[in-house]
C-alpha cells in the first residue's frame, strides 16, 4: 500500500513538500522570506509593476483524473497561471499553492503534482513561496496564485485594440477541446492518451516568453491568452476595447491533426479552431505596419507559428467571418460558462 | 424562488460582483489594473516589502454552514488572511478571491459573502483586485490570497525569539474552539448562535492593527497569530527560534465566558486557553525591558488586553507549565492536523 496523507499528517506532508522544494526548485529573485511563516515576503524591483493572477482546477470540472498523471496535473495547473502573467507581458516569479486533498491521497501523488509545478516554474527561475493544504472529502482542487513583474509602462491590456489593427494568433487554437471531443466520442480510449490533441489538453503550452517579447517590443496594442477559446477571447478584446473584428476563414490556422480529427468527428475544422478551448495561445492586435516587428520579436524567442487572421473593425462587439465566397457570417463568442443550465 | 448561479451564468455573476465592488468597496492604493484582464497589477511603494499569504475555508471542514451566515462567512475567510498579514507587521492591500460554488447557490448568498470581504477590507482601504469562480459539485470553498506591505526592515518573524524574552498574548485565546465545543455538546442549539464564544468562532477578530503597531515600534523579537491555538503557535515560535518556553498557569488569560463554559463542559479552563483554536490573537516575544513599550504601542491603536504569561527558555522545543504549587508540567503543542487518523 502506498503511503497516504493519513499516514504522515498535515505537518508531515508540509515537511515533505518543503524538502522537495529545497532540493528541486529554483529560488526566485527577491524572496526575503519563503515558506514557513504566516506570510511570505519579497522585495519588488524598482522600475517594475507587480502582476497577480489566480486560477483554480477542480477534478471532474477542469480535468479528467483518469486521463492525466499527477505530474501533468501540476504542470497544467501552473501553465494556466503562467499563461495569464505572460498575456500581460510579464514574467512569473512567485507562486502560492492551495491544495484541497482527501485523506486517502497518496503522498507520492502530491509530490508528483509539486514536481509538475516546479517543472514549469524552474525555467523562469520562479518559485513557490507559500500556500496551504486543506482537507476535503470531495473533489481534489488546486488553486494557484501567481505573482509576476512587468517593466513599467509595458503592461499589455486587452482593452487597447484599435480599429484597422491586424489580428494575429500564435499556434493552433482549438486543439485542447478537439482532444477532449476525441476522448468523449471514441469507443475505446486505447492509444488516445498519446494523441497530440489529447496531450494539448493534458499538457498545454503557455506563450509567456512570447508574451514578454511582444510587450518588450512595444509594437502591439492588445493581447490576451485563448483560455476561453479563440472566439471567446477575441470577443473579450472587442468588448473591452469597444471594437469589432472581421476574420478571414481560410486564414484561420488549421494543422493536420485538427483536420484529421474534424474528418473523424464529422465537424467543420474552422469551427474547431474558433470554439471554446483552453489552449493558452496568444491573440495579439497591432497596427498593420507593425506585423513584421511582432513576428520578429516572437521569432527571437520561439519557433511557434504566428498567423494573421483578420482586422479590428468599428462594429462594436460584432465579429464577422469572411467565407471563401466573399460572404460574411456573424459569429457569436460564447466562452466557457461553467454555471449555464 | 431565489435567483441562482444557473439563472445568471458565470459571466453574469462576475458582472454582478464587479458592480457590487465598484459601489461598495474602497479602491486600494497603487492598483494600476483591477478586475477584468488576465492579471491585475499594482505599483509597489518604495521602502516597502511585499507580503503574501493564502488561506482556504472548506464547508464542513472549517465552518458549519448552518451556523454561519454568508456575510459572516465572507468576513471570516478574509479575517484569517488579514490576521496572517498583521502577524508579520504588515498592512493588507490587495485580495484575490477564488470561489468554488455549486450551480444552485443563490446569487444573493454570493453577494453577501463579498459584502463580508468588503466589510473587513474597507477599514484598511484594501480591495479585491482579482480572482476566479469555479463550479464544484461538492462542498463550497473560499480560497483567498492576500497581499500586503510592510516597512522595509520591520518584518516580524516567528523565528527570532530569544532566551529570557517575555511572552505576551493579546485577548483571550481558546474562545473559538470552546464555542464549537458548546455547540457540539448542547442538546439544543437554541440561542447559542448569539453566545459570545460561538461568535468568536463564526466572526473572529484579527489583530492586524496591533501587529502593525508592534512591528513599527521595533520592540518585539517574534510574533505569530494563534490560528493553530495558543500552545500550537507558541510551539511554532519555539521550533523556528530554537528555544523553549515556560508558562505560568495562573497568568493565562481566562475571561468569565470561558470560565462559565469550562464549568458547563466540566473541563479545565486553562486547557481551553491552550487548546487548538482559531482565535487570531497575537503571541509576541520581547526582552523583558520592552514589555511596557509593547503595551503602549498596542494601547495606542486598540483596547485589547495584553497579558504577560511566561518566558522563553533555552530548553529547545520544550514548553513547561508552572502550576500554582510551583511544580512544572510538560505540555505538548499539537496544533490543527487535518489529515491525522
């Protein structure tokens, strides 16, 4: 039988996590007091603003426990927060982790979740500075607060897109949700764990380095991550900026994986690109003359493809899709809505 | 039927909370971007360190839903975090709130929880800058990250108590747990909701203003809040500082409420003072010559009683209780351990 939380108790677990962090985790810049007191503390750098975000994963709601390993679960929970800091143009620095765990949870699983956190934080020399562990009799949850920094005046908002701006997107949105659709429509899940679209859901990538580079370049007007899906988050940009958008359907980035899955699922691949999906790509708007500079800024840190897919318009809140025959179709951003009937 | 989250959806709820905050909440100093983007941001003040803490309440584990109103629940969840910032000598500034809610939760209840947060934050001109709302099919949870500031060099640690220091405590520890014991031992709970000891559990006070004043004075060596109970947290000071302690039993602060409850429960009142209890009082250590200055610093901001209860010793990790007949008894700090068998 593997060791459980009941065997070592809350303080035993905290001690184990502390040792794991000391051994395997980077120590973030500026930390003046880490884990072990009532609060942690850090010394902010002059010339920087502090960014702060939090996101929570609940078993059964945000992930399927049978289809994700504890290590990947930890990675995923941290990636969704790193993505939020990156979408503001920031660099992640300090994480606080709040876990709701059952008494029969295995200690090795909790350690694997923490290794997942560390795996995502170490490349930024970011570290866990605090948190708490709570007993729950119900579904496991992971709530992370991530603190970062951004150069003063370089903060990238979703509310600053301008009419006639070009709309760019990184990577291939829609992959994660399509992966989930494959899982739920397949009679057998044999071999599906390794499917690239399923992996896009279980181990998503963030674009935080790209986001930092874009912000630093000063050539973009607005930026957001696609955690609510391409259309949902473009909708957030339009709503916050008081603008509209037109997208050219044939320019939407569809890769071979998505095209094959669309054929298998008998669905329109462009719908899959636009749908609600948590892919953590970036949508960027910029004056058309700045597209080349944005591409260069991204290429300097990453080989992710960047696709220009449309323009910002003055039709407030309206998003139109231009079809190959030249006609337009209104599309309605929905985004995730966890409490809808 | 009252309106539920299913009726207005996630974005409807976020909109309602946003409006509530705009109308009723203070706006904290330095916020450069509040709710509504991927992250919030703030400009730290020169000459200050940033403090950060998080604490989570889960229904059934940390509170009894039938014995706490949504407003009080919000207050309590915020107080436990304010207490952690205050115990470091800091001032609370920015909160991030992560809620796990069921689809059938009433919107009015969620608004009342937020009013509870605001009620505790407004006196500090602190405000909610972000968060997220998650659907859960299980027990409601509230996870709060609170960010504060402390003057550079004034951070109060638990690890700096010195041999021969005096040990002071604010207020009357043990009240909250005694209130819970009254609830669980009484045949009828009629009238118990208003009992002062039960209220000590449902609507605890923090000592953040006192903590700030103590830190600012520079006369204390160590400080901690009594969220794990008097003995549990004195144990944390001893462990972190590599010292021991001796307590004089007859000096322990017992008020009339606790004395009456002890008689009713047929328990030793001193045990009730020392027990695991979440009262959010402060334990302070300081050189004996500084006791008067500490008392003055606290009296300048508060009328909470301050009691000198013992001394720090060189018996590492050992806490002794001196009984009225002059004999000593070893006492073992336990503190909350949520996963113990």
